[in-house]
């Protein structure tokens, strides 16, 4: 069942402990579901109630705390011993009187984890203001420190075993994108094409299937292409309109994202011209993404090519990705943007997606790539050009 | 584009203001994406960055604050005037130095919304500890109050227009469950069946299509049926094993959930017996769900039937549902459990799902129902019995 050897999990815990020691953290409470999975293997759609993995400098292995009914899932999906798995009783669920983190704090106290410096993932999804207040109030003998993204930064360089899953996810997203680009035709309903995209993402190949992705298929169309995060409707695709597809494949939670743009009928010149320039800029970014380069240098390479054609873009052009749960497949570590000085290292995986959103129209193309000695090597080979269809 | 008349949105704001007034709240900051949608129509998979809708006692209409690139989406999907839509610049995104709620606070101050009592949805998804600390620190002249679920409670009784969408979602989940129950056969890969489930959910009918659901298809199988929230793999279904399907359909964000259990080959007696008792208990709960009854009385009706057969269940047997975004289609208001004394009213919609999870096995069946004068009326008609297949 476990997607990795137990030794890989233990190495992850050890790296996390080292990063904690550098920041003076004795005990880390990870609530990001991807971090929980990374450290223990825990996998389940249970992040809609509070849950956490605790890593202690003196603990032999992490502790996983979930709702009681999900503790059985932790037994099935993690390498942890039974006494490292804690289930909180159901009367803590969605109660106005008590919070699951009250229970977690009690269990931490019983194990002597209520002192020293405790790191909290303060800006993580599913770590609410009330959860933060509850755990801080319940552990009065601890100092608290914001360790948001500490585990994410440990995750940024992928192992060969992780890369193998990401390469399988690349196969999945290629199939899903093919279903989308081939499926879009004037008069077909958007939902019918998205049904085919989902089926391709999940069915996969005869060798392996796909998992749910951290973001659903995004499919802005027509005037909707002026903004990136709209989803489909049951309206038909229309002649003379563009559609942006932003999709991913996921294999054991490891993602590979891709964006492409389709136009039905003859596209306006500005769209054709923009597409050509943005694709050139994307190639420049990939070439610049060598080990030792900074993330801002990758963005600068893109901007150098595109700005002379009048393209202005305020938002970042990419981010690190990998293991992910809803609502985001981004890793929340390095971004390709000015001021971000992360040094690229081999086996980092990033998604370069220089989306252009203007008044009433837009264009997206992207490359998910792995950092190799020769630059950013795309994880898939799928036509980048604006797809023009009837 | 808007799924409801503008008048329906304005009535929702007015009801929200009344509830705020009862709790002494001058300004409410809603971050739950379902609450944001309910109040303004805003729809997009953008909740992976902080965003909010602000309702003020003195404001003509709500304010919607998103990332700048999503503000164009707010213009397309809401009824709001342009100056009620605020986009925060991209350097606030995933920054360790500044938080989008610093920006929101600044805009609130400019509009005089920085005083009096401000309600925060303290335990909402996507309202992080850091977000809570940021907004509290940035608005020193305000008092803060936890208004978690205030809008959710306004949402609990559905309008006829909302019920129409929920009934369409019931058609969608019926199609998805049929695909699942018919698709599961010994030797077929789990991912192949889930691909068919997704396709049915989204493709819908010739009259309408489906949207993404707030929880992905849940599909514990074999020993996995001892816990509710596991998802599929690419392993085959096996003779002699049960599979639990928990699915939903979604129509314009309005959900309808359903759970059923399939067994391949002759089931063990304990599973057959448990299924029969749980279904009887479910019917007793539905009969008890009349206007004026409390939610705990509905649970008690279930328990009265099932406990004499030795069935023990610690966790709640159901919850209110409706408009939802990932990661949960539950509304976080009424639960069917002891101590929950919500009085049922006509047009409330609840999901009664008395799941049984034992060591190594489990059983689920459910009914999504609307409260009517004659009791809980199921929203779909799908065989409840344990499905026995080859």
C-alpha cells in the first residue's frame, strides 16, 4: 500500500528534524495534508476536520492525530505503530464548545510535548484562526513559532522515487489535455468535454491509474479567459471564442500540471501574436532554469524576451509543485518572480505558467519541468501553440 | 450567468445583516467560499489564496476581495458593482512579509469599516491562524467576535430556487451512483470505475450538466471499508470484498450526496444483518424528521431501532448540506446527534448517513432528504440494499 519504502519516510523525518533544529523548534505540528502524507504516508479525504502530524526531536516516529473514524485509515495508509495514531472523539467535530486541537494538546501534554518551542504551520490550509487560538491557549508552557512551509521546503528537491510518480502524472495530464483539446468543438457542451477530461485523468493507462487532483479542471472560455480560475458550465463552446485549459494529473498525490489554449475559428491577431511571444518567453525561462540559477533569474529571462513586445505581467510566472491535496497543487515555496532568490537545485520540479489575462481575453501556456544540468527539462511533450479548431 | 435573481442575493444579505445585528456585529468578514458565493454569486477555484466578502450594516452591497487576477472573475460571476470588487496585488500572494488580509484591512479602513465589532469566521476553511492574527493586528480600533457559521445558519433553510438545483444534483448523484454500482465487478480496476463515476457526475443529462463536488468520490474497498474517507487505487476489485461508495452531484455548487455499499460474491452474515438493521434505522430517522422535531430526536429514532440489535455508533449520523466548496459538502450547522437541538423547519436539507465502521469491515447507506410536513422526503430513489454482485 505505501507508495515509498519506510526508509524514505524516516529520511524525510530526519531532514525535517534537522530543519527544525536550525530554527530552534522542538516540536512541529504539521497540518498541511501534503506534509502529513509526506511524513507518514497518511492518505484520506479527511482534512475537512482538523488533523495533524506531530514531529518531535525526541520522538522515534511522528504522531498522527485524526478524527477517530479516520484513525483506522491512518492504520491502513501509514507506516506508524498503533500507539503513534490518535483518534479524537466525534463530539469534538464541529462543536462550538471544544476544538479537536484541545484534544491534540492534551495528548501532546501526556507525552511531554507541551514545552519548549512548538512550531505551527500558521498559514496552512485547514489550520484555522480558532485552531491556532485553541492550541496556543491549551499549551501555556510552550513558546510558539511559525514554522509554515518548513516541511514544504524539505519537500522541494524530489527523490528519484518521487520523480517516478511525477513522470507518471505527466502521462496522465497529457492524456487529459489531449481529451480536452480534441474534445472542444463549436456547439459541444463544456461539461461533456470536462467529463472526458476527468475520465482520462483517472482511468490513466493500462499500467497505472490516476488520483484526484488538488485543483479541478479549470476551463475559462470566451470572456472568462480574462481570469484564470473559472470552471466549466453546461453552455456550448462558441465559434470565435478561446478556451483556456489548466489541468493536472496526479499519481499517488504527486502532480504534474499543464495549461494550453484553444481557439474556435480564426483567432484575432493579438491572440496569435501574444501566444508566439509568450511561448518564446517560456522557452527562455526553461533555458535559464539551470542548477545554481535563482528563481528570479528565470523570471527575468522570460521578461527579457516578452517585455520588448509590450507584454506586462504583474503576477508570478510559476512555482514549485509536487505532492498536493486540495485546494492547491503548488508547494508554496519557490515562486518565479522578482525578489524570490531560491537557488535552483537538480530534481526540483516547477510549473512555469506565464498566464496573460487582459480585458475580455487571455492566453495560457505552461511547462512543468524538472531542474537538470542542462536547464528546465519539460516533463511532457505536448504542442504549445494556440490550438486552432473548428 | 448568475444562478439566482439579484433580489434573492439582496434578501440573503438582508437576512445576514439581521443575524449580525442580533449578535451585535457591525461588519462581517466571510471567508468560507460557499458563504462568499451565497452572498454575491462569486464562483471560482481561487480559494487557495486568501479572499473574503465583507458585509457591513451600512454598506449598500457586500464587498468582494480576491487576488487581482481573480477580480475579473468576480466581475463576471457576481452582481456587484465594479467598486465593490477589490483585487489585492500579487506580491501579497504566499509572501512571508505581508498577508492579503493586511491589504483587506487597509481597504476596510478606507471605507470606515475598521471600527465597532467585526465578525470573523474563526474556524472556517481557508481562514488561517496567520490570517486571523494579521487582520486582528491591522485593525486595532475594532472589537472582534467569532461569527463562524452565522451565514451558514442563514443558509440552512433553502429557497425554492435552491431546492430546484439540489433536485438536479440528486439526478446527477443518481447517475453517478448507478455508474459505480453497475461498474464494480471482480477484476475491474477501481480507477476505471471511478472514471465512469466522474464522467456521469459531470456530463449529467441532456438538460443540464454537473459541477465539481466538494469531496471527490470516496471508495473504500476491502479492509478499507473499516474507515470512511479513503479513495480509490488502480488495484482490481476482489471477490469476497465490499466497497463503499460515497458520492455527490453538484449543480451550480448545490450538492446532493449519497452512500451505498456493494459486495462482490456472497457477503458474510454480519454484513447482511447489519445492512438490514441500518436501513430500518434510516427509515425511522426519515419518519422522525418532521418540522418541529429536533435533530437529536431524529438520531434517537435511528438509535432506538438499531441499538436493540447491538449496533453502537459514537459518531453523528448526519448533517445539513447544500451549497458547498471543497473540502466538505456539509454545511457545518445542524448535526444529527445527541445534544444537537436544532429544530427542523420545512425546506431544510440533511444527509442522514449512519455509517458503520468496524475492525476490518463496514457498511454505509444514506438518504439526502428535504424536511417536509410528512417527514424527511428523500431527494432520490435508489436501491438502499447491500448490492450483491459477481
